[in-house]
C-alpha cells in the first residue's frame, strides 16, 4: 500500500490530476465509512471520500460531482484513485 503523502500525477481525458495517499489508517477509515450495514461498499460514499481525501487537480484545486458533470473521465479517475489508495 502507498504511504501517507505519496503522490501520483495522472492525465485523464485531458485533465491533470494529482492523487495523494491519505495513509494506511485514513484509507481504512474511508473504506469503513463507505460501507452499509451489510458490509457492502456504497459507491457514492467511497467516491465522495476519494474526492475529499485523495483526488486533486494538478493546480491544487478540488473535485466533486459537479466538476465531473462538466469534465469527462469520471469512471477512469475513480478507478485509478481506488487502485492507488487501496492497493
């Protein structure tokens, strides 16, 4: 697993992103907060967690669901962020 503060730059659909790892403990907390009572992952919640703690624009800006309404590549960004955070 990546270590806290480890970063990865990636260009997806013409937009440059910076993934920053929140650390082992916070990544476990993110996953725990994103599960329902049955233990299944809630996609909306894990995506919000990733956008809050892991995915940033290269210029330091934040992303959210509104950002992806205007910017292509949502699925690819989330897939890469999940792999980076939980590998």
